[in-house]
C-alpha cells in the first residue's frame, strides 16, 4: 500500500461546517447522573405551581364574571310591613330603571336556606320573627361600577329610605386580592424553580467541563470548534432534562389531579370554578419542553463561556 | 494550500516564558518551507516541547512574531484557530488519546471533527491502522494498549487527515527500531506528498535515516545551527540543486 492510496481517498473539509461531535461519540460528558432527578423534582414542582396559578386565575375569572354586574339591595328595617312596602316600591322602581336587566326579590325560602347553617331549621325555630333584611338581587348590563352603584343608591333612597345598595363584587374584593397574591406567589415560585434549574445545569456543566478538560483540549487541538464541543454538552443536557421533564410532568400531573379531586369534593362554588381547561393543560404539558430549552440554553452558554477562556 | 515556495511557518525573535518564570525559549527565529523534513533536537529540558507547542498553536509566545500559512498567528482570532489546527497533524509526546474511545475512533477523530461523512471514514482509518500494525486492535481502548501501540495510534491520528504540516514530539520513543523505521517511512511518504514534517527527537539514528532533512538544535532555549541552515544565505543541502532555497531565515 502506498501513501497516496492511504491519504488520497479522503475528502478534505477545512472550511466547511463540521459534523456534530455528538454524532461521533468524541466526548461523553455526563452532566451527572442525579441531574434527571433534580430536573424531575423541579418540573414536578413547577407543574404544581403552574396548575395552582392557572386554577386560581380560573376561579377568580369565573367569580368575577358571575359577580361583575351583580348588585344587592337590602331593605334594613325591623318592621315587616314597612320592609315589604319599601321592597316592593324599590323593585317596581328598579324594574323601570335603564341598565337593569334583571331585578328579583329574593324569596323568604331562599333566605331561610342561606341562614340555615347559622340559625338552624328545627321545629319551633322562628326565623320569620327575626328582623332579616329583604333582599333584591339586581343584574346590571355591564359592570357595577362605584358610580353606577351610587346612582342607584340615590334613586332607591327616594322610594326606600332604609335601602342599602352594594356591588356584589365589592364583597369579594379581599378574596380577589388574596387570589392575585397567590397567583404572584405561584409565578415567583416558577421563576425560582427556573433559577434552580439554571443553577443545577451550570454546576453540572462546569463539573463535566473539569472532568473532560483533557478530551476538550484534544478536540481543540484537532481543530474542533467551541460550537462542536458545546453541542455535545447541549445534547447531554437535553437528554437529562427530557427524561427528568417526563418524570416530573407525570408526578406533577398525578399530584394536581389528586388535589383537584379533593378540592372538588369541597363543593364550594368558587372552588368549582377553578377547574383547568384544555389550554391550561396544554400550558402544563409544555412545561417540560420549557425545561429542556432552558437546560440546553444554559449548558450552551456555560460551556461556550468556559471554552472562550481556553486557547 | 500554501504556494510551493512560500514559507509555511516563520518565527521572528520569539520568546516564551511560563507565568513570571525565566524564558524557556529565547530569540527563536527560523522559517519552515512546504514539503521539507525537519528534525528538532536538543537535550531534555532544552525547550523542544515548548517550541512544538508554539508550532501547533497550543501556546502563544511571550514576545516575537509568528506567521503560519501566510497569516499572523499571534493576533489570529480565536474563531479561526480550528481552521488552522485542521491543517496541522500533531503527535504528542504523551500521546493524548481520548481514553473512552477505541483506537479506531481515536484515529477517526480528526476526520469527524473536519466533517467527513461516516461512510468515507471507515476505509482510510482501517488502512491507517493496518499501516501502523494495529488492524487487530481497532476496537481496543487506549488503556488496554501498550505504550508503543498507543504511540502508533497517536501517529495514525496525526496523519490521517493528511495535514499540511506534521509536528511530532518524540514519535518513536516507545517503539522498537523496526517499527520506528516503519513510522519514519510513513512520515517520509507524507512528506513526499507535500506535507512539511517537523520531528522532535534525540535519536541520532533516526535523523541519519533522512539524509535530506534539516536539523534545528535547541540548547537551553536557544536555537543553534548544526547544519549551517541558519547561515545567510541559507545553505542548500547536498543534492538539492535546482530546488528552492531550504532551511531557515537569518536569525
């Protein structure tokens, strides 16, 4: 065999884009076997936090929509005859008021049901004798803004001086604030978990760089580019994050399904509105993909930054 | 590829020190031309490996100018280093094989780094392993190979991509005389195909086998001129009439 035959059959590729080193098994930097498990825990917690945030948003949106145009008129006077008289007068006036799409005198039986948990229903109870306010449930076209409520209050005062007029949404304002705070908390948790992912990947990548420094130097000396070397680390990070992401997604989903069932069993109207829609589930399923993207990007930037310090 | 008569490497008053230590290489000036065969000799600690590190771009000099392939190698942007390194073949003194790869994959590495497709890799790599007598060890990991076998894998890896310049640091230090001669023939074959060869060795017998070679001698970090090649005008080695001037630029 002569040397020309030995060397002649090779295609020279000095300037072309080189093949992926990952295809060549040139280096095998393991980001550490615990990595998939760390990512799995992070993704599971992220799934739970995201599901909680989305469920709270749904609950708040549903309650807000229900109460948006709702106004309650209470006729607060102890004399039953006067109370009924004022209630009838107020109802008659409200039915003719522009912007009111529904006005309904809440029946005594409904009031009894509402008060039942506190006052009981045993024979002999005399709920009727208690000075319970008469209630008128109003639905306005559009939101019950403070200005509209004030205008209604002024109109009702003429026919029912004992009336109190309140927007229903106002009663739940503290609840909405608490929900908004919880949503921010869920968002903050997700941000912290993303930072934890970045930190874990950075530490693992640096560790792998140290462990494989000699191989990296050899590949550099043979003309390997930083991008080629970084792709090997990216591939490993993607595999770790992918495996961890699937495990985390399954774990997190099981947790939120169990939590969802338990909350549904409470039977509360507000909790019932917290169910996750298909868009919410799509967001949750995309979380592992976000984790993979974050891990790959972090590994790439970490490795390229370290390689730039080498000759 | 460099033009036939253009210098492939030019060192001008190059000095090298590691950290704040004293200079390990001082006032190194020489020129290497394409297609020539050079030996670098000198006692242990004379600076041979340091000079080779500068040649294969693993080290930047502390001072002086280095041009490679017609380009200033001192100010060469980092992004362009891989392109230059792919034009070099290097046999490291400590072999520097990738331990988790087989002999085959180690030899194939420069081709894969350069983007050669897998179907074009197997044949030349197998031929090269056969040439260095390791056809039956193609799947062996470096840890299971003897020192001499590892050295032959390292040499096969250095020459597989047919570099413009081959730099070898004591390439026959761990092989028997018969294999040393065979490896030298491999270098000469490569040299005849146009590759500039620089071999660091203190094996006088090896140098004598290549009578047309030029010799650089390092002594305590300074380059000396045992063959007269550093004189100006450069000496033409015997039998070189009609060929372009060889050897080294004036110091």
